[in-house]
C-alpha cells in the first residue's frame, strides 16, 4: 500500500511519531565537493517538510559540527515541528583523551555543544554513535537517564554497537527504571545484510526501532557505478578524495556488490522505477525497520528517494532480490532453521509468535 511522509510511525517501544523516511544531513554544511550548496540544502529541507516529513538526523561529528549548524538554521522558529536526532562518541578535539568515547564526560559536553550549535533547548533522540569497548554500560545508561531527567534529551538510542551489548543495556535499563533505548542505527541494504543475523531480530524483540544508514550502500545500489570503477584504492587514506574512492576502499564497491546492483536495475526496469527506489523500498520490507535514513545531495535525488514509499513488490521480485543478496546466517541460526526442528516438536507444527504455522 502506498505511503506518504506524513504516514507517521511509532519509533521502537515509545510514543514518538516519525516519518517513514528520515532526512540524513551528514554532508550538509560541508566543505567537501560532494556536499550540497547552502541554497540546495534549503531546497532539500523545504521539499522534505512540504511532503510531510518531520525527522532530521545529524551528528556532532558530521562536518565538524557544520551539519548540526545547518539543521539548527533550518529549524529556527519552528523547532517543535521536528524530531531531531544527533549523536556523540567520535572525538571533536584531536589529542584530548576525554573529547571522544562513550563515557559520561564526553556525553555531557557533547550534548551541551550540540544544543549550542543547533540553537535548541533539547534533543529529541540522542544516540551513542560508535561502541568504544571501554566504558561500562551502567555509566552510559545512567548518564543517558540523567540527561533525560534534566530535559536536555527526550529519548535515547544506539548506533553501530554489538547486539549482545545493546540487548544487555536494554535489560539493565528496564530493570533499573532508567530511560530505555528506543532506536538502533546500523548499516542495512541489499549489499549489507549481516545485521539480519542478530542486530535486527534483537531490536525487534527488545523494542528498538531500526533506522538503516546507507540504505543505498554509498550510492552503489543507485546503479551509477560499473566494473570500470573498480580501480585500486589509494593506500594513503588521506588521499581518498572522492565518494567512489571511499566506496572501493571500504568494500562497498566490489564485484559482489556490483552484481547485486545489476539485479536491482533489472527489477527496477521491470517496475518502471529507479534502482534507488527499489533498494530503499526493499529495506522497509523487514519488520524490524522503522525508518531508513536517506542522504540526498540534490533536490532531484530527494524526490527520487521519496517515491520509494509508493513501491509494492510482487513475491517474485522479492525472491529475485533476496536470492541475489542472501547471506549465510551462520550458527546457531542456520542450525535452528534446519531439520533439528522436526525433532524439537515431534513433527507437530508450532507457529512462531505473530506468525501462522
């Protein structure tokens, strides 16, 4: 059934209403060649709102604070209309040991800096950006809860963290009456399905809405690359100056991912749609996914992305995309999907919760 940006969804186990596509602003306020101009950024923001969108995603680290400043400029005088998410973890002051990481000191100073840059009194959704493998989870959760109680943040979430830690944190928060985690940001697209092993089912079970980042795999699934683009990446990371070079160096652009992109193009041609629309719409098929984060660089890209909400796949099209991108789930998942279940239930069919037998 076709959707609109103002067909709002609840985020995780909360009452927060958000649009089914979030506007990602990682390259806004950018000094890089791939970022939009200020004039184009205004057009993108305004079109997103005209279509009914209310959810804007940023982070303190994006463009060294420039992204948050661009968001703050746009929402000025109409702040309460929007749900704004931002993140902390990555260092904002090189060489300062407490200017990065997941600990309370960095969290608190990051919130204060983000509030100042965006010119707002509160942040709707505040994420831990990247797991640092050093800070005790109780410290993180209690600091989150203190900021919620102070009214500086309203909801909390995780990004780029292990499933077992996220699950553990949610259980601790529930048992201690601290602010629960309502959102999980992870990379999810047809070329990156490894999160289906544990992160997505964990989020669904534990009450976290999933917001996929890079749903187009850095543009690979838009169909704009081919095999001539598989040039060896520069060994010096400082010399990676284009999106294509970054995609090759990160593994997003490879023989395998180009093969998947070809299947996406085939399905798109059959549906008289664009590859980007097909790839975006596919992420919304997973019941754990609440809202992909789109990162349009131009107004035309935004319009194209928003049209993904109109797509309805046939069973054959879904099967075609799934076959091209399927991964092995590994143990214990493949084992638990094997014939062992016949022995488990003695040949009797027992439905999974929420499903028919």
